[in-house]
C-alpha cells in the first residue's frame, strides 16, 4: 500500500519540475546595461559586453525557476576608453583582483526577483522587476524575451571613488540603474 502511494507522489513531483527548461542567452540580441548620474546634471550609460547565465524557465506558465549570471567586469563599455579604463581600475571594479560580477536569484515571483549580487567580493541582496515580453518558437526552439530592472547604490559594493565639485555635488552619482534585456534560447 505504501508503495502505491509513493508512485503518485513521485509522478507529481516529476511532472511539476519537468516543465522547466534550460535556456541560454542569445548574446547578439541581449544587453546588460546601466546608467548613472555624471556631474549631477547628465546621465552616463554603459553596458557589459561579456556575460553568461543559467536560466530555467517554464514556457507554459511563463515563470522562472532559476537565474544565475556571471558578468565579466573588464567587459565594461561606456563608449569612452579613458573612463572605461578608470572603471576597471582599483578606484572602481578592480578587475584584476575581482574579475566577475555574480547574480544568483534566491526568490522568484511574477512581480519581483530577489537575489544576491556580488561585486568586488561584496554580496548584497537586490530586487529586480521582471517583465516577460513573450515566448515564441523560432527555428525549432522556444525563445523567451524578458527585461529585469532595478537600482543599486554603488557604495554598498565598495565602489566609493568620487570627487567633489566646486559648485557642490560630486562627479559620479551613487544610484545605479540596472537594465537587463535578454533573449534566451531553450536548449
């Protein structure tokens, strides 16, 4: 009798988890970007060019089960070589010592993704707002398009360099807007 009860329970758990599939990022159609205030009057935008992620996604329910990402810190690109070199230095990301930025989702719901973000070996909990743009079948595979957005304070991660301005204020703002636009392909 116990064996008969065990089979439906095992089948339930197998079917519950069987829906999620592993996805990889389609990098030519994806961006990991940020923006931050400069001189208190304008916004500098940039992106990271090299990144990878483990994504488990259920196309039928449009729900994530797992998101883990690694970004190569040295791949930062703001369109200004001098600024990018400064961002790679010990004043900011110190990429020789801390080559990777990591994100691991710890709680996933339809309206927010909570996870641990690690920059310069400092790990802080962050909240990202997900928007799923849709799921389609293309060239025989499911594809999902989604966006994640959030804000962090760079000083929380040891990115503290700044200079005071003569007129008040500082060169670099503290709040960083994160925007991740991903197209992912089911494996």
